[in-house]
């Protein structure tokens, strides 16, 4: 008997052209969280940062671009790749965290919804194309994909645009060395139903939220510079050490939970597309995931990485990675029919989620 599943029929991404290398931070004035001067030179700070995160460069949006602008380009590419008529879209779901931030202005602008702004920029006239935003930390795009799957399988929708975009460079404190992690970017997919007698497309998912103990691991706070702090600006702040520990303890378990629901083993997975937040952390998560299966030798090809040259663009990292692979732009990584992949993320909330996807 055939059932309805959700398949991704088109992908698109937008990687900003402005490249910011680690050495571009040499003249920054980095401070401790209490405002004290760090007792190390910037070269040493940058070298240690690269060692811990594996980030060598990242991309920033141009001054005349906002989040919805990046998202519109990515969406156009996804729609073109899918071959659908944009007027046939039933939903536009936009995952982001900070809205349309202007250059040199960290104030968050989220009204109207960025999904509505993209709909207007795409000149979609159909009033039945319902547009809304989702704020779920870095895992927002994966969660939006989960929502799209429910709409598709319920019969409520036939075509859904799922977008993930953020401009983190404008909400990062220039006096906080963690600011070197953040980047800008956008990606989108079109999701449509597929009838099949065997599971295909989105075949399962797993999500969790740990708010009581971990809600403030990522939050908005004042600049580390006392003079700038007086201006009442808010910047993204991270408790890196505790976040690292949280991710290592909980992400592998969440991924395994998703696999267990489907009676799948890690050896059944061709690729793990994990949120690109910290290269060494992702390696450690992968190692712990394999150890949950009693495996100590980790596959060298299962987890493609972009963080060394794209940095952490929040909700955009996973769909950007997917788009690059689908388009054959990542050497040594390809997907074929029947391959099982995991799309997974962890971030503010704290939230973790994963989608198991079988290539049609």
C-alpha cells in the first residue's frame, strides 16, 4: 500500500561574497567578559581559536544586504531547481533568529515576518501561500523541515518552501573573541509529497528542548566594552565551555534516538549533515555517536564539513551543506537514490533535532 512521504525536490543557497579571514581580526580589541584586557596577543588568540574551531575564514553579507535579501536569492534558486510554479506554494516557512538587521545597527527587526518579506520580494501573489517565521535557535531550519513534513503528510499542503537564513555578523560583539565564530548565509528547499510503498524522503525525526538548566547557554547580552555597553546594545553571547559539554552529552543520544525509532544503525547512514558550529566539537559528537554503537573507528567520509571556510551561519549551515552536495560542488561527497542521511542541529534553547532522510 502506498503512503505519502515528503521529499525535497529543489535546493538553493546563497553564500555571501565578502570573505573575512582570521587575520582580519588582528586589530580587534578583544576583552574578557568582565571588561578586562586579555593577557595574550591577538595572534595567539586567533591561532588558539583556529585550533579549537577549525575556522579559517567566514562570509559576511554586504552592507546593503539584509537577511531577507539573502533568503530571497536562495529561495529563487530552490524554486528554479524544483521546477515548480512559485504561485503553487502552500507555505513559506522561514527559520531565522535575528530578523532583518541593518549594517552598523544591531537592533532586531522581525515585523513583518521575514517569510512575508520574502514572499513579497519573490512577487508571489497567491493569498493562500501562508508565510510565517520560526525561531528555534540554530536548529530552526531542521525544525521547520519537520513542520513541513507534517503539513505534507496530513494532506494540507503540496508544495512548501523552507528557508534558513541569518546575519550573525551584525549581532556579534567585536570585543568578544567568540565573534570570530559567526557568519552570514542563507539556504532553502522546496518540499513536495511523494507516494511510495516503502519509506522514502523524510522517514523520521527526533527533537528535544532542555530549557531549565541550559536556557542561557546562548543569550543576548551587553558588549564586553564598558563604553559600548552604555549604549544598551545587545549582542549574542555564548557560554562556550558548557555548550560544548551539553552538545557532547546530548546530541549523540538524540541522533541515536531518531535512528532507533526506525530500527536503523549508524552503519545504515551515508552522510551526517551536522550543524557547522565548531569543527572539533562536531568531530567529538560524531565519535561519541559511533561509540554508542560500540564502534571506535569513525568513518572519514560520513560527515562533510564547510565550517573552515564558511564559519557558523546558524540556521543556514545544514541546508547550505545539503545544497552544495546536491549540486555536486563538494568533492568526495555525493548522494544517490536509496542513501540514508541525517540532517541535524543543536543551538539556543537549548534545542537539538534531527531528520532522517532517504534519497528518492
